[in-house]
C-alpha cells in the first residue's frame, strides 16, 4: 500500500502538492460515482427546464460530467478510443449531421462505465452501492401502486409532488392514459415503457449484487408488470423468469417448472387488455410500419439493421416523427457501419464472461435491453450491462451460495 509523503520546506511551510494527490483523486472519484448513481435512480429529466426547446428526455448529462472529472478512468484503456475513431469518421462523413453526436452519446457512457466499474472493483467497491438497486425497485413499485390507487380509486398523492413531477419529468401524466385502464402507470419514468426499462435494469443489478434475493426481485418485478401493463414489461418478465429458472441447481426441476410457468404466462397474456389492444391495432392498421404506430419502435430497431452496411437515413413518419435508431446495436450499425460493429465486437469479445451459465443468461437479458430495446443513453440499462461484463476481483460464486453486501460497496462471502 502506497502512502503520501508530506514534506516541509525549510521555512516550515507545508507542501500541498502531496496532499492534493492524496485527497483530490478520491474526491473526484466519489463525485463521479455519485453522479452515475444519481442517473441510475433518476433516469429521466425534462431538460426543457434549463434549455428551452430541448427535447432530450434521458438523464445522461451527469455521466459526461463524471467522465470529465476522472479522465484517468475515462481513458484507462486506449484501444476502445482508437477503435471508436473510424466509426465517428464514418458518421461524420456520410451520415446526417446529428449522427456523430448520437454515436458519442451511445459509446462514451458505456466505455466510461465499464472503466469505472473495473476501477472500483479493483479497490473492493461496486459502482452501485449495496442494496440500492433492490430498495429503489421496491420504492418504484410502491410509487406505481400509489399511482394506481390515485388513478382508479381515490386521491393519495399530494398535489405538490404531482406538480413537481410534471415539471421535472418529460411526458409525466397526472391522469390515466385512457379511461378503459388498458395502459398502466409510469412511476417516475417518462412513460410506461420507460418504467419497464428502468425496472428491469434495477432488477438485474439487484440480482447481480445479491443473488440470494433473486426470487424476491422477481416477485417485485411481477407486481410492477401488473401495475405497468406495458408490452415491454411482459417481455422482460418472461426473459427474467426464464433466466432465474435456469439458475436452479437441478436442471430437471427447471425444465419441469417451465410447464406451469408457460401456463401462467399464457393465462396472463390472454387476459391482458394491452395485448388485446395491440392485436386490434394490428388487425385494423396492418403490419405496415407506415400505417401502424404500434410498430414504430420496431422500425427504430430494425430499419438501421436492414440497411447495413449502408449508412442509415432515418425516415420521417406520421408528419414529423423521425425514426432514429433505438438500441445501441442499431445505432452502431446504422451510423457507424462496419467500424461501429467492430468496436462493439471487440468490446464484447474482451469482456464476455467465460464461466457461469446463470451469469451469461442474465448478461444476455441485459444485452437485449441495451442493444435493442432501450435508448443507448439510458444509464440504468448501461449500468446493468456494464456490471455483468466487468469481472469481479474475486471469484464468482454460484447462485446457491449466500452472498452478503458489505458496507462501502464491497461484496463478501458468508
């Protein structure tokens, strides 16, 4: 362990350069981590408050500030920076004027959070403090329950809190989305689909930090699905449930459990008003993305991939909706072309875990969320993906072993 040498001059004055090296770096690191944690628990922000006319909804700016605070962490590995330069050059030369900025917003947070996670784990700490993701999931589900009571039964949320959320959150609704109750609540996200993306990230991080809580996490997420009612939440529940079934030590039991799980999922899908509405819109609007707004997100996911390796030119639908890429993979393929996928492939090839089926399945779920379904700058999704990619400094434990979250962000066996 190294120690700072505090020297004194002949006149008796203290040399502050050594103290600066002792205190400034840890302070900057702590502030950077706090900014990331803030974006993790509050992923959406109405930037129109500080920049009138700004349509940005995702709260990613503090992560860029954190990256500037600790450049030694941001530039910890030079090869990703070198590999990203050709992708930026392709976007700058051939794509639309906003493409390089969108690439930067997708690439920089992921690379920075991978570096920051590794930097903290080398010091026995975690990027997200112990229990924070699990407690945040509980609070979020509780607030969604209050919203459900507010919308369907009686007034329980103070008007001052509602006004504050309307001001701070983009597209926050103080009334139900529809009178029939087809769409659910959004919590402190920008919409029900955003709430589902936020919650699955919380669930994945909570399971990664304390695997012995995985079934309680699944129970909380199931309650959220009942309140949220979005198609996204249904898909995530299916993925998370399948992953956790295969964490059972006895694989035969996991296979047998698929039967009741499938029956429950089928029953839920048959009684979901949101899926009924989706089916009705498919019948009336057809499967054409130009005529059916339900398929807009699919257009943002698959249009850029369909044009690969050519540069993606986002179409404008419904009189003004620009189909920008949704998900990190469509973004890199659409605006970075081959160079973008080379950067991503090298990143994954260098960090993919080599052992542990359970961890690989959960990583696959986190990858599906970030690479295809979430905005590439949604920090909770980036954090979830990062903590599964970066190996821990200690050997992985099986899901059957008890793990306790120790104070200060470290993990220890019990």
